[in-house]
């Protein structure tokens, strides 16, 4: 049988309540660099070419609709399967192919890698063992179960060390620990699960009891050692979540750096897991790149710029700005202190300058919104320059209306365009105008009171003050 035919069924245990998180959100749905904890584990399983991924959920089914397509979700019924890890795995029995190996992962151990899963499955397949533990060596193994091997190198037992006296002095010297990640022969696992009892202080059915059953039946239990210490890093509370986030963030940034991205100060930079960045882009200090953000090559982002689900092209510059669900095509410039909201699009070499807010608007190629403006629900043609404090008044209190501004338009400073209104190609507006009617191409729109000048007004004010004081 080929390796493909022996691709494992991967079961992800995600039914724990996570009470130590002190949260209404289930533990495995807490965010880690842009994705729920459990999705990190599921993605690793899929990356290891799993035949099937099964996630064991709580009875309340909080994971429904929160997982990737193609992932099976089963419910751990306490009254049917019992509590504990063996009960959780038993919830997935109907989806286990007895002819395939089964890999069991924890949904709160997010840093497990596809390579580790694949290597464990391969080692288990080649050994012919009934079960194989994934182990690792730690410089400080305190608190972890020690792996005791027999004379043939198989796992004789796992010694817990949580309480004084659990292990002998010699066993405490062992640095090889159990990661809690297992591979099983599918058929043997199904048969053994039915024999796991609750004869323990917690009255629960524990998955490690399957190992003793298999050994008792004459099957080998192997141990595959990995050099990745992150395999034992689970999340039980928010302190541990923060520690794992720091490790994951370091890995994410390092991967971008190796791919040709300059991250000036990694310690002050936040980049979510699924962010894409092109080569020779520079990420300045204080930047936050989140969600489905895509950044091209040769761009400069920051300092202190936040991009959430933004699409920024090659050579874009964004300084001290907030970009949310917006698009900036190659060569566009943003900021400082711009706010690009969903639906905003800066076309090639367009500019959103200082203290500019743009929402649901298309700014044409080469057009500029240099400073102190709000552009909402507008279409701006190419080569247009909107003067300082240009405002599109797009909301009448009940409905939003669009403004259409043509190519090569020049608005004077402090122009308000009251939508719906159209400014034709090449048109101008006078400074301080409130434009409520369309301006034709090449025309000039002016809407303001004529200036009145009172000469000697300052002296009149001074005389009036003197008369009042008298």
C-alpha cells in the first residue's frame, strides 16, 4: 500500500472548556496572529496531507461554521462517550478508517508543524507499532511526563511528574518527554477505546490508557523523537497564549525576512499569519499588518501604520496611517495620518495625503487628495487634484449619495460637494464653494457670498469698547 493510501486520519481534540482562560469564548477559538488556535492545528494537519481531519467539538457546537471547508466536526457527548481524552477520541470512532493510521492532536497546541505530523505518521507506518508517541527533549523537563524506553528502544511507559513521588530520581533525570501527540493503528485504536475505563481519581477515560492496553496485547508502542520543543507548548490561560503568540510572531516575521522583506524592528511589529508581503518591501517600526492583507514588492509601510485586510501594490508608501479593507495600486502614496476605509481604492500613483479620510471611493490614476479632506462615496477620474479641505457631503440623513468628479479636475480649497453632484472633466471650483449643482466640463463652479469689506472696522470696534467702558 502506497504512502498516499496510508495517509492518516487526524483527530483534533477541541472540546475542552478552557475555564482557566476566564472567557466566554471557547479556548480553541481565541485568536493567535489572525487565526483561531484550532485553525493552526487544522492547517498543520492538512499541510501534512491528512486523509481526513476530524475536530471534536463541545456539545454546544461552538466550532460549527468556524472551521475550514472539508473538515469534519463531531460532538463529544458526555453521556455517551464519557469524559476525558479517550472519550473525545471515541466521539470520532465512526469516521476512523481501521485500515489507516490515526494521528491525535490537541486543539490548544497550535505550534505543531506539518513536518512533525508527517514525520510521526511515516515513522509509525514504517515501525509497524500499535501506537507511536511523538516525543521531544527539553533542557528543563519539569512537570512533563518522562518517556521510559525498554531495551529495544520502544516506549515502556510514560511517568508523570506532577506530584512528588510520581517518579524515581533516575526517572526525573530523563529529558525526553511526551508531547501528547500520538499515532495509532486505526483498527487497534477503535478496539482499545472500548476497553478504556474510568478507574482513576478523576473518574475519566484517558487516551494514554490505550497505550497500556496495546502493550498488554503484545503490540509495540514506539517513540518518535522530534527536536521541536514547541510541540509541548499548549494554551491553558492567557499568560500561555501570550507566550505562544510571541513565538508565533517571531516565526512569522522571520519567514518574511528570509523571503526578502526588511522588518526594521521586529519587536515593535505585528504581522498576522496569513499576511503576504513581496520582496524588498520595508516594514518600519510600529506597524500592524492583520487579516488578509496583501502587500506587493518594493513598498514602504510605516512607521506606525495599521493595515487590516488591505491590498497594497508594488512600491506603495503608507506612513502613519490606518488602512481598513482598502486598495492601493502600484506607486500610490498614503499619509501621514490618512484613514482609508472599506471600499476605498487608490489607483496607480494616486495620493491620499495628510489627514485625509476616504471611504467607498475610487481615486483615479495620478489623482491627489493631498490634505485635510473627506471623500466618501465618490468616483474621481485620473489626474485630478482635490484642494485642501475638499468634502463630499454624501449623507442626507437617510441615504448615501455618490459624487462624480471627472478627469483633470481642480477643486479650490474648502470646497464642499453636496451629493449627488457631477463635476465634469477639466472643471474647477472656487475656493470656499458649496457646490450643489453639476459643473460642466472645463467649467468653473463658484457658490459663495460676495465679499464685503468695511474699511476702518478695527477703529470702530475700539471706539465701541471705549464707549461701553465710559
